[in-house]
C-alpha cells in the first residue's frame, strides 16, 4: 500500500484535532448484549457486529443504521473481533469456542477455519493484504496473553508469548508493523513483521497512565485509533507514538472500531454499556476501507 499523502502533511492534518470529531449514535441503543463487538464494513457499506439481541449472533447494520439478524454462530461459539479477508469472506474470533471462524457473506455459511485448544480466548484479529492473519489471545485470570498467526489452510502457530492481556491488534498500512495492546498493563507494543509473517523486534509504542484499552485500527496514514474501554474515548496516536487527539464517545465501554462510509472517512465503534454503535467522521480514510478496495480489484 502506498498512501498518497506526505508524512508532514498527514501529521499536520491529524494534529488539527478538529472539533467536529464527536460521536453520534449510529444504531438504536440496547439492541446488542454487553458483548457488543466486531465491527467490520463490507464493500457496500453495511456494518457487521456480533451479539445482537443474544450472544452467538452476527448482525448487519445498513448505512442508515437499521439493524437485522445476519447469522447465528455454531453452538458454543461467541463472537468477538471481525475482519474481512476478501470481498465476500470475513473471519470471527470465537472466544468461547477457541476458534477462528470463517463466514461467507453470500451463502451465510459458517465454518471453523482454526480450532486451537491452546488458545486462551481468541479476541481480536488483524490481517494483511497478502493473507497473514494475527489473533490476540488474552488470559484475563492471570493478566497475561499471547499472539497467534493463523493461516487460511487451517493451521496456526504461536507467534508471541509472555505478554500482558493482549487485546486490540492491528497491522500498519505498509504491512511492516504489528501493533498489539495490553488492556490491564495499559501498554501498546509494536513488532516488525518479517517476510514469512513472523514477529520480531518488540518495542514499547505507547503507554496510558489510566483506563483500559480494547480494539484498534489504523488509517491509511498510519495513525492508530485506540478504543479506550471504560473511559468513553477513542485515542488517536501518530505513527511515531504521540497522542494526537482524544475523541469523546456517548457510551463509556468502547470495545472496538472500524472504518467505512463515504471514501472511508466514517469510523464506527461498538459500545458494550449501551449495546449499540456510534459513529464519527475522520479526515483520513481507514486502512481496512482501503483493503476492501484492493479486494474488489482482485
């Protein structure tokens, strides 16, 4: 991916911290359970989120905010993060079934891509355009976590261990870096992604003094949007690890974020305390929106 913005221009735009970046409701409150998560946007602008009305479901939300059942997961499965891997296929981290599930957008069929008993609790997913898939895997009981690499052939390998409570995870726009946060420890780490998908050179990227963290997503300039669970905020960090902006949300328990809308400049967030989704405008398109454009061209 080759962003068309120069780095200096991008930082200048991001540092402006526009007053209009305030959230507003996207879907009706109370429609989702307190495990409201996901979300992800398809090529037509529909948003998908998990645990609609009851746990173990996936909902589709139209561009106008109308929510409906889309599919029910296999018995014993509960969804968390969602990521598209092509125009008509998305993956779901199944934290109760210890699976990564694969869902067909057209047939609505669900299959198990990977079942890994050694996973604590598959939480969130990050993907590359070349097919690398990373899964965060926290153990909330002992405040530890790890990262798995999942392949489309159904295999998995433990990529990083001995971490804190791994939660949000994302790939940089140039696909050379992987970010993962630790909710309890309030740290965000960055790894180098090697050509074979392995992770090296772990470094501290940012640490918050207070509050929790959940899902994370990059825009095409490399700015990292972090869901501040319990804080009622989305924090925006620059590629060099500076806090650029804090966006206040209506709900407090922000669980995850995705990008869609016109030209990829709408951010959608899931809220676990209000059971609905909110939205806000951004100046720089989201990376996953750009990925979807790539998928459509294949």
